[in-house]
């Protein structure tokens, strides 16, 4: 029997640039980079091409790394356990009865026995406040259901 979740939230950070937007930015960058490359190569400075190519590659790599780092996190609360999953792997698991919610300026922290994990960093302050209340309420409901036996 699958557990009943009192909260099953997936927090996905907003991407500032879509794949189509990245293609447009890279296309414009390459187009503008080709202007001086063409001029310098016409003058016989052939080493300009690899260096400008490295610049364009560096920009693409920076965007690629930033997009890879953006990943969703999932917070689940049942009557037995509070779990935080990132990239499909459990990074936090604690008993609902002993887990505390600590609101913070940049994240919401789950704490138990000296251990802490920060969640909801991608949310705005208002969204984080709402998420803190929903998480705290879900943990309270999970505790009460655990001890009531329902």
C-alpha cells in the first residue's frame, strides 16, 4: 500500500533563458563574432578565428553549465517520513514526528537532531512564506494521523 502524502510539492526554478532563446543568443553572438573574424582573416591574421571561437565556446559552456545546475526538488510529507529528493535521489529523510521547519531569509530549513537541509531556495520570499506554512501544516497533519492511527 502506498503512503498517503500530506504534501507532495515539486519546486522547479524558473529558467531565465529557454532553449529557443539560447539558440537565438548564440546565433546572434556567432553572427557578430564573424564580422571582425572576416575582416582580420582578410588582412591575413588567421589566428583570430580560433581565439574568437574559444570566446563563443566559453559563452556556450557557461550557459550549458547554468542550465544543468537548474534542477527540481521534491518535498514529500507522509505520516512516517519527510523526504527531500533532488534529481531523483533522496537527500533528506527524517521521521515526521521529530522534524522541525525553520523559516529563513533565503531558504526553508528542515531540521532534526542537529542535521539540517535547505529547501525552496528557488522560491520568492512570498512563495517561500506560503510554502513554509504549507510544509509546517503538512507535518502537523502527518504527526496527528500517525498518533491517531487513522
